[in-house]
C-alpha cells in the first residue's frame, strides 16, 4: 500500500516521471544484487556512473551545454528537459546503499523493502536523505504496535509545525524576498532594501526547508517510522563547521562519509584536509543547482570551512557573541548567491550591503509586513526546536490537542484561500 501510495504521490505532479523513478529503483536493486559477484569494484563504479549519468542528463545537460557554448563564444538554446522532483535525493540514497554494499556494510534487501526505502513518499522529493540502516530495519515493526496513539499525536503535531513554518513564515517571507530580488534584476537596490531582501530569504529558506523536513518526519512517525532529524537550530551556530552540523544534517553526513573522508578528511595533514573541504563543498554547491552561482556558493562555504580549520590550530577563542554574529553574517551574504539568478545581480546586491550612502528604500511597499521577520528570527534564534516540542515534550493532556487541531484547520483554510509557492528544494 505504501509503495502504491508513493508512486501515486510522485506521479501526481507529472505522471510521465514515474517510469524514471521505477527504472532507477530496479536498476539499482539489480546492481546491489550483482555486488555479490567477483566483479564488485566494476559493478559499484558502473552503479555510481549510471546514477550520476541520470542526474547529469536531467539536471545538468543544459548547464554543461550552456557553459561549453559560452567558452566557445556561442549561445545555447535550452533543451527544455523537465527536472524530475527529488531526483538528487532518491539518487543519493541509492548511491549510498551501493557504496555500503560494496564495503560490505549493508545486506541485500528484498525488492519490496528496497523499493519502499527509496520511494517512501514523505521524504521522497525533498529529503531527509535517509540511509538504508536508518529505515529498512523498521519494516519489521508493526505500525499498530504499542504507542500508536502517541506516534499519531506527536507526528500530527510535527506535521502541523512544519505547515506553520511553510505557510505562515516561509511563504510570507517570500512575499518580501521575491519582489526585491526581482527588482535587483532591473536596478541596483539601496542599502536597506538589500538587507531586507537578504534577511527575508534567510528566513524563507530556513522555514521552507526545515518545514518540509518536519512534515516528512511527522508523517513518517504517524506511519510508525522514525526518520533522521535534518535541522537543529542552524542559525544559532557559533562557527561555519557548527552550521553544517545543524543545517541539512543528512546531506552533511552524506558529503562527509562519501566524499570528504574518502578524499583523506583530516587524516592526511592540514593542506589535504582543506583541499578535501573545498572539493566537497564545491560538489555540494553543484548538487544544489545547475548554475555557477551555486558552485561559488559551495566554494565560499568550502573556503570558510578551511579557514575555520586553520583558525582552530591557533587555539584562539573568540567570544561566543562575535563567533555567532560572524557566522550568521557569512551565511546570510552567501544566501544572496544562492538566491540570485546570476552573478551580476548577486554582486550588485552584495556591494549594496555596504553602501551606506544609498541608505533609502525603493518604495517601502513590500508584499508583507517586514515585522514578520522579527518574529521569525525570534523563533529561529531563541525558540525551542520543533523536534523538542513535538517529539520530546511531555504533553499527555487533551488541552494540547485542541490548539493543535485548531492550528491545523487554520492552515488548511489558509492554504485553500491563496496560492503558495513550491518548496524551494523541489528544484534540487
């Protein structure tokens, strides 16, 4: 039933993409079975190349063609290839399983269990990136086992919190960020507008993606499955290393275990470690999007991680407030590259961040009240995490159920009353 539900869910946006998902699962399962043969190394190489080839065609064909045409001084006509939802997420999960099979760190699962592991609908299109050993063993457990009502309650609470993050925080922040970034494509924004756009997108991307992760984890919990936590108050980080321990945690673990450590990690000296960090984050940036702004965003974080590693060798400790402010400021400036459509817009906005002489605002007529950003910042910086509220708090009382149910009804009304933008990470 869950496999069928997941296929219907995935095909709801565009049913033509279902064969891609199903074929990818079948090919990878047969490759995992073939790893029992004597040609293990060749098999895992073929498997990685096949998966990267699928991503390359659907996600990067236009990007590489356009870059090659630019080098030749030519123009490129778009191939108009539809980017399948969640292709990076379900492909990375399958690569991790093949590599673990090759290293003899994973058993051979039967086809139904493997299919559901890849296609389980709550996390299929935007994560978290789930490892086989974090999910498949739970299929032995009955969804009706003891604790059913608690799982339904806590899962529904986390689902509601995720929807609140998306509908009331992320989408409202988008009403401020989107028009300002669009205006930046036409003319350079003044100082205050650029800072407001940057703050709005900083709020939007966090509550958008962490909201989706909460919804996925909450829905899975209602079915009896525990998925890994993907966010842990990242804007409270005291260093860029700390930020990546808190932001998109499952991707950070994937990059660490399957790229950074195999390249030597911290075992081969500081220079090798810095190179591994830069290459890892370069590829992490490219994973996020087929554009050079994403690549430079990744390189910025790679360099910052390298400098942070060098700083730690000095044994000099900065005050926590300065460490936090420096980290958050860097993250916010880097978000401009992540959001901007091209370098010209990004560089214009970054320069405007320090041009105090251009202090005014364009119109002051924003798509939403900027005071919302203050409320959202307070929730992100000082409030309890959604996991603590929903999964760890002791609220065994019906007086909690009523406000949560009312909040869910309010969200349903809000969603039905207006158009809401897609989740940002649907495009990755």
